[in-house]
C-alpha cells in the first residue's frame, strides 16, 4: 500500500518515539489503594506536548469528586499536579504493538478499569488502515479474556488537524460503535466513549496531540463516562481509615481534637471523624474536611512528631502512599512510624527512616 505523502514527517516522529519508549521501573509505581485504572494507548495517553495529558484533569476530577482511584501501568510521567503518574501510554505505538504486550500488563497491574484510546498511529503510519478496526476488535477481546471482570472503555479517537487525516480517523471511528456493541451483546463489560466530537482542530497543538485545554476536554469526557458506569471508579466519598499493619489500630487525631498542633496516635478503630482521612490530588491526608496531616515544624529528622494543621499546600503536608504499604513524607522522605514499635492505644505516630519491611511503618486504607 502506498504511503501518503502527508504521513512522512509524522511517521518518522511516531517511530522515533516508539523506539525510545521503555518500561518505567515498577518499583517507582504509586498506589493509594484505590480502584485500579489503566490509561492505555499511545502518545495521547502519555501526554505528548503536555506531559501527563488528559490524566491530569481526570485525576483532579476524580479526587475532587471524592473517588479513590489508582492509575496503574509500566510508564510514569507528568507534573506534580497529577497525583498519580502511572500509565500505559506508549508514543508511536499502534494497535498491534499494544496487543502484543497487553496480557503481561493486565496480569501485572490487574486493573479494574481500562481506558483505551488507540489507533492514531495506525493511521499516521498508514499501517493497513482498512484492517485497523479488526485489530481493535481483537485487542478488546484479548483484554476482556485476560481481565473478564474489568470495565473497558473504548474511545473513538481524537481528530487529526488536516482533512485527509481526519477523514481516515472518521472511517476508523465509524466502525467502533458496532465493535463495542458486539462485545456488549456477548456479555462483555465494554463501553463506547465518543472522544472525537469533544475536540476540534483548534484543540490540537501540532495537528495530532491536543493542547493542554484539549487534553482537559478529554479528561471531562473520560470522567463523565466513568461516572456513568457504577463501580468503574468505586463510590464517591473517599475518606478511609488508615490501619497499622502491626497493631491493627487506626491512625487518629488524639482526643477528637481539632486545634492546630493536635497530635496523632494509634487507637482502636471505631469509625469516628477523627479516624477518617481523605487523600487528595495534592497528596494531602485531610481529616475533618479542612485539617491536614503535618510534619510538625516542617521537621525532616527522625522523631519528628506528626500532627494536624490547617491545610496550606506545603511539602510537610504532602504524603506518598506507596505500593509497599508505607506512607512517606514528600519533604522528608521519612516513613510514618508507630513510635517504638508500639501497638497499644495511645501510641504516638512520628517520622522515622524507612526500614525494609518494618510492620510499624506499614499501613492499609479501608
């Protein structure tokens, strides 16, 4: 098949990006214990032109809506305003390349929800474009076979910024509703998302990748789609108990105190408001709706007390919820620690150097 002349420079860019794409060390993955969502696709999922892409606005909407979601995947990028940087977006990749890797990714990360936006590079690289819908159908089958309980959202891809390119996009997109409906009729958890009509050529940075505003429009569409399918992102109202792995007791504000500087301790879990913590897009752990878990005096040394304080966005109020169960201070890098390996009611909570597998530094959210 002859390669159209308008594809040349973009094909070269896509292939180059595909060559440099490499798995991110999974040890660096971020997890907050929420519903696992895999953003899956090519550079538009990765966020070329705006690192993080639609994932920024989607994360912010999810957090603002009270949902606890955990983006998952082997790749990692985006700004600080993106609370979870994990994804499975591969610049330059086509449907067949995603197909060749998807089983491993699904088995590794076990997403409960998949956001699939793929096919742009099949068109840009003029790779058997007529066969692209069949390849997409086969990819969806592989996803639903490997992860039969996952909710799979399939997007009609975003526009291209020139008429010939967008005509090819429209032909590809026209096949997707029938593909999705066939999966639904077969009892699969597959959902159609019209992403194409949400953007115009004016929303594209380079004729292919959205601008920051265009990516945010994508985020709004994804968010609405997710909200329309019960269970795909859990239920809103994401306050949870934080339970010590060693003690089985909850992280709580001492004595139901609300004043700045009130300490934090372990206590029997009882569901009180002083034991309900919300993890925000800004990596804050918020209690009572307006008080943040805080490293006292912006301390960064072992033994620094952990208290509550008015939320102010400073780094001593930001926390990483890690896949190994630890909670580490963004500013200090130290672990949230039950003092002296204590397990009893009233055990104070502090910052301390993270130790390998220390149970007094491991926490679960429930």
